[in-house]
């Protein structure tokens, strides 16, 4: 009887641990239609570090996965090696809904443009389109002219994701 009870308790503990462990892992699959990786937003800054945001939606949990890649700096006095910081934020239903809204606005309202520059950043937005991904790239959408270029929505999405990621503590910023 005691062996059976111990085996039952052990089995239940294993099931709970595995269930909890799976809930902590984001679903970033690329083949699912309404779940998995919904979009990526990469920001390549010409004068600063690069950022990557991935919005991953699961049946029960959604996550924002973010990366900050700081490039190595070489000066006359020192060499500072490149560093990569990552964050994984489990999203509440309200935050997931807010990202969904910003994502849809950016998808519907942002138009391709041909503006380019030497300083600034290149933002590439890769939204899910059925079971594949499109790619829309913009030069410095967070600049003062983002409204007249119809890029305010993509800029709003990037700023919100940066705020959620917590990577500003490591020097992340948008250009």
C-alpha cells in the first residue's frame, strides 16, 4: 500500500513538474497558423547595439523573447568584447492583447518606403503571413518624420517591446 502511494505521489509530482516546465518554454514554432512565432522585429543600429524581438504565442502562455547584441569596441586604451543579453518575458493576457493591437496596427498601416540614410537604424519587421513570413524593412522609423512616412505604428511597437524587454538596463535603445 505504501509503495503504491509513494509511486502515485511520485508520478503526480513528475506530471506537475513536466507541465510547469513546458509552460515555461515559449512556443516559437514557425509552422502553426495561429500560434508560434507571430512576428520578429530586428533593429540594426548603425551607431549602437542591435536588437531582436520575437513574439511567441502558445495555447496557454505567450512570451516576448528579446536579444541585445553589443558589438565589440576597440580603442587605443582597451578592447571591450561583444556581449549578448537575452530576456524572456511571460506575458499577461492584457500585455499580449496590447502587443496584438500594436502588431496589427503596424501590419495594416505601415507602408514600404525608399528613405535611406547613413546614420540611424534599419528596422526589419517579419510578420506571419499564413504559414510563412513577410519582411518589411524601414530606415529609422522612430525619427521625427515617422508620421509623414506612415511609420508611427511600427515605431510604437518597437518602443513598447523595448520597454517590456528590460534591456535598457544593459544600454539598449532605439535609433
